[in-house]
C-alpha cells in the first residue's frame, strides 16, 4: 500500500518521528527558558501559577506524545514487521492501532490546551466574558470534533482505512482542523486588536513609547501555528498522506508557540527594566517609580486627568495572566 503522495506509509512514519524529535528538542530548550524566567531572581510566591501549570502540561503532553510515537514506530518496524498482514506499510496505515489512537488523543488535548490559552489571554486583556463567548463556543466545537475523530479512529472498518480521506473519519478530521484554525485566528485577532487599540491611545499622550513588541510576538506565534494547521488542511484537500506527518509535528509546535510568547515578552520587559535602572540619564523621579514598580506593566494609564481609557484593563508583566 503506497500513499497518494508516492511515499510509503512506513517512510512517512519514520519522517514524522525524526522531524517531531527535532521540534521536541527545541520545545524542551524553550521550556527550560520558560522555567528560567519563572525562577530567575524570584521567590516561589511570585511565580505565576496559571502559566506554570500550562507550561508543565504542555511539556508533559508533548513528551508523552513523542514516547507513544516511538513505541508506534517500534511496533511497526520491529515487533509486527513480519506478522502484521501487509507488513509495516499496512501497519502504519491502520488507524485502529492503539498507539495511533493514543497519540491522536494526546494531539487533541494539546490542541485544546493551546486554543484555551489563547482564549484565556483574550479574556484577560478584554476583561469581558461577552467577547470570548463565540471563541468558547468554537472551542467546544473543536473538542467535539476532536473526540469524535479519535473515537472513529478506534472504530474504523477496513473500508474506511483504505478510503480514509473520503470516509467519515476524514470528515471529522477536516472539521477538527478547520475549527481549531478558525478558533485560534479569531481569538488571536481579538487579542491583537485590543492591545493595538490600548497602545495607540496610550502612545498618544505618553512622552515616550514603550518598545515591547507585544503584537509582533503574538502574530509570530499565530503565524507559526496557523502555517502548520494550514499545511495539514492543504494535505487533506489534496488527499495527501503528508497529513499524518503534520499531525505529529503540530504537537511540539503548540508548545513552541506558547513558550515563544512568554519568553520573548518576559525577556523584553526584563531588559527594559535593567536599562532603565542602569541608564545614567535616569531622573530621580523615574528611579522612584522603578523602585515602587520594579516590573512595570506593558501598558499603563498615564497620569493625566483629561485622559481616560474607560474600563481598559492593564496588561501585566506576566503575559496575559
């Protein structure tokens, strides 16, 4: 059995495992960087617990996923190479294998966690439940389609395995990919728009502009994740088995996108605080403010009685948490 892309399924499995291992290595390094930003010159009570929990969950899920992928690869190429009907190619095409179902269940959980973080950030910045009602509904759609796809993987018939893209399994997978892409883009768009409007109002009255590239960080992370999802959707539209490869790669990409946002914002803020502290031209007033607020928020309301942001929230030092 050869895939529509001309690449045997066993070769695709090896390719996805190697590429995921590389991305997993990057995610581990970035996870260590996140831990460093948590602990560097800080007490345990100052640690942002919600972000610490999310970072730990992302690491656990991505680590578990790559372990299951390695076991799946070992089963197909070693344990059942000579006993499975059709050999390794047929084994890796069989979506009912326990290891295949488990790794896709982990992928679903990783996606739900990543999308949930973006929605949570959106709520923190907007400080309004009404804004996230639609993203939350869409997130529930992602959860439903993900659960259904994993269930139908485990219950797939021989005909559905041979005609994966045209079967109900393929339809659920396409729904899952499209819904998570739409949810992520909508939530990121709302988040970026809110930050942009607040920064524009603040910069209109501030004598100096802050150089924290919040929007750029968010956009970079969104582009990275959206590119991976878009590639998966294109593979599905072309009935290309590269979809299996992209499915494994998205798991570490979700972790990388989260760590990237946190590290870049936290590092930028720490650098700004350091420069403001050691700069020779810093005035006594500025030094007094720095002593009172050693980690200034990304966006703050200026002391101007004629200026008002209404109920605009502050974006705190920890990124959106």
